[in-house]
């Protein structure tokens, strides 16, 4: 047998310091009636202990559920006199360490559960989950719980990552700052201008490396707020900028794409097949009759009877007999009665002659036949000509590859192109020497990018400017304006990959709240959901 106090001590270890008077169930909830022990308590104002009781009052605390039932602790606490005459407090209420706080109506265990639910799900979704956990709480209470939580502790990172994110795409943007070594988000700032970043860097000095995109505002902000920090331009954004320049260059040679497509395809725009070479199409009814004839005769050859075949094939007995008597499927298709001659039969040679001369308009042919004595309908003529129209085969040359497609072929790894794409790409390059030179410069820059050999960038720019490629000339001018950061991005291991991953995390949190969260709530949830007990370092290039 387990004693009541031992059971309560095992289920409710946080109330072991209380005197438990009773435990009972009422309205599908577990009620624990307890009171504090008669001991001296320190005054929260002056810390002087006192045991002189002024009065007692009851508190009702919601605890974490036990056994799929909610728990309520009905606690009786004391109000004591403060014996220090110089203390501004005359009386004070005692608090149970680890169980009660001032004005609190939930135990720390219940509060921790609600905090986890609120951080993970937010307001409305968190309220629905809390209800399933036998805790009634409103969405506004959960939102206040989130905002009351302290920010995760962090130190100024050595490598700082900076990028923008959209609070409302196309209208409002913010700036996210992370520690690139651990991936921990540090702050979310309103706006993405240079002054915002510079102000934050002045308030938190100490970053040695700043990873950013190619935006000029972040470059100016980092230069103003942390002049001694080394700026690193992200390699992905460098490749993205190159892709834009390549697309501009390819767009200037669209005529070469059309010429390559015409030479690669040797078909004419239209070809007409000879009607004599086209076999008559088999109708579904004829195919079904032929299949039924073959099945019935195969079963007869195996020794099955008419009734057995009809029962097996779910057919009528007369249908099976008629099929069995027919030696060939043509007897079933033709039948005993010859079809009635059509009114169009005497005029078919005239229609064939006019069709061969190129007159294909059924309305005009119908008018001609009426002058010759035809009294049938227009639909009969249209039905007679329909098979001939089907034989008219239009062979249209494929459209030339688009600018974006050629740009994709040029910027993708050659081994990732299919055989057909490689064939088309080779045909395009064969027709345009400028695109061939452009492709060579793209592959050379890709080699510098993947091997992080930024010391060859100056030679690449010199070789590029020797060719008449205005799109790449604009790209190289932009590289020279941001030369130091570009060289650092092409020689060091740091990049903005972890920052881009954190932007995806922000998008997930924002969409979870249907895009209606303001920046303070979004910031708090992003910082808290990304907090880990022990942050594990991430590799600098792992996200790319």
C-alpha cells in the first residue's frame, strides 16, 4: 500500500513543502487542498524575518494536468506583520518558493507548458492546443506570455550576418542579424536602410566580419557603424548578379536563337499526307466486335458450350450463337442486309476531283452539288470530307529557345544538361560567336567562384572587357565598386547561407500567423523558436 502523502509527493513534487490536507476529484478535475507551514518568512521589502500572522486567505492555482485531468491547488497562505519599523511595508503575503508568484494564478509547471505552446504556435493555434491539454487560456493571454519572456542571451559575434526580409512583401521590409558561426538570430530591425544597421553596430561593437548581400545600403551601414570590420559579399548573390548580366547579353542576340532553331529543324511549316497512304481508322465498335469474335471462337476451340460461354462473358445466348456461326468478323460487321445507298454516292467522284484541286470548303461544295441536282444535307458532305481533313498533317517547326532558357543553360553546370538541351545549346553557340565568348567567361567565373580563387578575378575582368559584351561590362563595373567585399567573398569561407536559412524561418513564422503579426511579436517568436539549450557551431559554407 502507498500512503497518501507519498503518492502526492510523487505526483506533485513542487508542493512537498506544503501541508496537504485533502486530495479529491470534482467535475473531472483533481483538487489538492493544502496550506503553508508555520515558519518564519522574510519580508520582501527589508528581508527581516517574521512569524506574527496578520490573517490568512485562499489562493487557487492551476497546475499541469495529471492523468488526463486538470489539477487545481487550493492553497491557504498567511499574511504577516513586518517587525521592522523603518520598512515601508506594514504587512506582506508569504510566497512559496517554486510554486507561487505575486498575482500568479498558475504554477511554474503550468506556466512553462503555456510558454512552450505560445512560442511554438502563437495565439489562436496555441489556445486550441492548450484546450486539448485541459488548460483554458485565451489567445491574448498567450501573446502576453510571449512578450513577457526575456530575449535569449547572446554575445556580440565575431562573424555577423545581415540580410533583409519582408514583413509585407513589396511594401515593408526589415533587417535580420544573426551569428554566422552558430546560426543564432540576434535581432530583427525595422527597415533596411544604412542608418538602421549603422545604429545597431554602434550599440553592439565588436564584430570583425560582416556577411551581406550586394545591396549598397548594407555596405554603407556596415562601413559607417563598424569601419574596422571586414565586409564579405555573398557568393550566391554574385552568381545571381552574373545571371542577370548574362540574360541581358543573351537578349541582345535573339536573332541568333531564331537562326539556330531554323537550322536545327529541317521540316517545312506544312505538309499534306497522301490520302492513299493513310489507312482507315478502326472504330471502337468494330474493335469490340473483332475482340468478341476472337474470344468466343477461342473458348469454343477449348470445348466450352454456348451457355457456358454466355454465362462466363455475361452475354446473351443469341449473341454468342450469332458470333459462333460467323466464320470471320467481317460477317458480323457486314450483316445480311446491304446498307441503303447514300444520296451522295453519285456525286462522290465530283467531290474527290474538287478536293484534289484544292477546294476544301464544304459550304461551297454543297452549293455546287445542289446545282448538279443533289438534294441531301450539308452535314452529309461534311461527314464525308472529315476523314480527309484528319489526314492533313501540320508540321510546325518548334519555337526557338527563349532568352531565359538559354541563360539557364549557360549558368548551369554542363553535366546537368540533358542530351537534347546540350544539342540545342551547341547549335545556338555555333551560330553566335558572341554567345560562345559569353559562355566561356561564365564558365571561367564559375571556376573562380567554386574554387574560391579570387586572386584571378582581375585577370577575368581584363579578359571580359576585351570582348564586346555590354552586359558583362556593367557587371564588372559593379564588382570594382565593391572590390574588397567581392574579393573577400571569393577567397574566404564565409557567406550569407545561414542568413538565408534564417529568412526562411522568418517566413514560416510569419505565415503561421497569417502575415498579421507586427514586428515586436514576430521578433520575439523568431528569437525564441530559434533558441537552443546548447548552440552547435555550423559550418560557414554548409548552407550553400
